[in-house]
C-alpha cells in the first residue's frame, strides 16, 4: 500500500455522489469516470472486479474519491452505500485484497 508520499502519484477517480440517486447512476459514474468504453457486469460483483484491476484500472493502485458521499448515502440508503464502501475498503490497506492498493476517500 502506498504511503502518503506516493499517494500524490496515484491516479484519482472522482465519483460525483451528488448526481447518484440510484444504484444505476452509481454504475454509470463508474463506467464514465473509471472504465470508460468498457463493458462490465453492472452490479456489485462487477464493481469488485473493477477495483481488482480488471477493465484497465492501474496496477499500482488508485484513489477512488466519492464527493457528496453523505448525499449519495441518503439517496441509496445506508445498507447499499455501506456495501459499496465495504467492497472498496476490501481493496485497500488492511483489506482482503489490499494488494490492489485502492484508497477510498469519502468527501
């Protein structure tokens, strides 16, 4: 997992939580911002695969920043939002798939 000095070198993908009203909107944002022009299983398992490096995400890890995370959580519901966060954290420091080096930032 990259330390603070390396984090600035990582690619940052910003998901606009302010426009996410449904899980389909979330998948659209992933598709548009993280894996443009790639076909993927538009579900939570597919999201897990995307974070795992499938579909062209950087091998050295990356930052997944979700802006307006509170608004996104309110619209999606706590349970679904918590599942999305748990999947992302699984790919970060201390997670089962930490070798993928995903840093989740909720803003």
